[in-house]
């Protein structure tokens, strides 16, 4: 609210003398300023992954199919209208087959499944197809004002994608909607501001959320732990699952804060210990 000085006798406007904001308005103003500073510094490239949309389909996707989505997301381009492309050329079916490392028949089945669930949209061009990622699920570029999303940071994903199986990538895809914005822990209410009210997921709940056999969760997570992408700790008898903030992020800043840098150090130490344990088992 602007407060303006006006001469009651002449009606002359003396100009703005104060600006009042409610606490909520001040909070939004600061968030906007932080976001603008973040844009000016140059942000890390990321893809917006919408929570509600992904939740709608993850129960109907296998981990292999979900992992295929993760791989294909790397072929989105900034403001490219969702077209999957490589070196400036649209991806064709054979390109997708090579990217996924699957047979022709397996690739056809995966693509057909993603089309059925509307994650992929294909457009006929001549004798082949162009493939688009549906912006209802994922956008790289300007974000519409709808729903919560997690940023999937592509630099980190590119670093590790070649070392992970589709099933392991699929796990990461399925947990995107459960990534808590401030703690980086998988939870039922990832938008909760009061940390005392956050309902973190245990192994059984995580298994249900991603529709995966609970007995296989641990072995799946261990590989991701060795890559430094997942970290699990025990608290009051429960396991807490962290995701690396360089892979997933939900703040309006670039993550270069004391809190998130400390979390990165924890991940690095956890990764080293996980690989030491792995080496001992081999010995």
C-alpha cells in the first residue's frame, strides 16, 4: 500500500512518502526479489516435474518405464515446446531405442505405454514420428502457474545416467512428488513448512507410494547410495530417505547456502562409506 502526501488546501501531490506491506505481502516481495537475483546469477539447468501429474501415472508405470522417462527428459530443450531432440534434430524411434539400450520390440512397448499414459505425445511426420514430452508432466522453460513441482537438475542427471539401470532411474522418477522442499527427505507432505509436522516416509510407505515390492527397496536404494544420489539415515527407529539437492531441488535460489552445502558434505561422506562397505563385501 502506497502512502502519498497531499496538500489538503491545494490538492498538490507531494509524492510517495511510505510503502506499507502486510507480513504476507512482505514475504512474497522478498521471495520475488530472491527469485530475480537467482535469475540474474544464472540458474542451473533443470526440468520442472509436476507433482500431481506424476502421481497420477506412477502407479501404472513400471520402474523400467519410469526410468525411460528419466532418460528421455535429458533430450528436452529450453523453451523447445517439449520436442525431444539431439544435436538440433528430433529424436526418432531408433534414437530412442539406442538411448534406452533396449531391443526394438522392448522400445516399441515402452514408447506405446508412455503414449497410452499421455506422457509422450507422438506426431506423424512422413513415415516416422516426432516425439514430444507432455507439458502436463514436464516443462523445461517458462512455468505455468499451476501446482507444485520439483526441479530435476540435468547436470547431475547427465553425470550419473550412464551408471544407472533403468529400474534405478525409475525409482528416482517415482519419488519426485515426495521430495520435501526444505529438508530433501521423502515425505507424504513435501510442502509442509513446519518441520515438526512433516510426515516422513518409511520403507513400507515408500514401497506403497511407488508401487514396488518392499523387499527390494533396500537393494535398489543401495546402488543409488553408492552413486551419492540417495542417503538414508535412521531416526527414532525409522529410516529417512534423502535425495541429493544437486539432483532435485525446490528452492528459488541456486542452492549455495550453508544448509544445503552441509547436506552435500553429508552425502559425500555417506557415499564414501557406502563404497567402503561394498569393497569389504567383495573382499
